[in-house]
């Protein structure tokens, strides 16, 4: 049996969904749900990246408690938001949201 974990990060909430394919049918179970609201930094709306990372870790822990044999993990975010990473691809410089703004500004 194949097990998967999907994270859906929406404009106002996020969730972790476990999926299993059993007898040719997909079974979905919501494992974790949490609020997702942008925070304002320097006049721009940004994702609360550290808190979202904590929620992903919490969701992963709950998913592993639900089913320890996860085959794959996927993350879907709202299509108009993005993360700019450092050269080392470590913690992000800025996570911008275009929700409710005239467009984000990017620091030089």
C-alpha cells in the first residue's frame, strides 16, 4: 500500500492531508490544520516563514504517527507568493505575498 503526505498552504489556512491508495481507491485523511496569515514587514505582506516551517514539522510528526510508511511528500502553495532564498539556499531573505498589495517590493 502506498502512503503520501500533502501540505496545502492557502491564503488563510494550511493543512496536512494523508493519502493512501488501498484496493485501487484513494483515501484522504486530514492530519493537521493551522491558520496562515501574512505579517507586515517594511510595508510588504510576507509569509510567517518560521511559523509555517514549525507547522510543517508538526504536520509531518502527526502524519508519521498516523502512518510511519510515507512514500512521498508534496507541498502546494498559493500560486502568486514566493520565497527568495540565500545563495546557500538556507533560511529565506524574504517571503513575499501579493495578497492585498499593489505588488511586493524586493530589497536590493
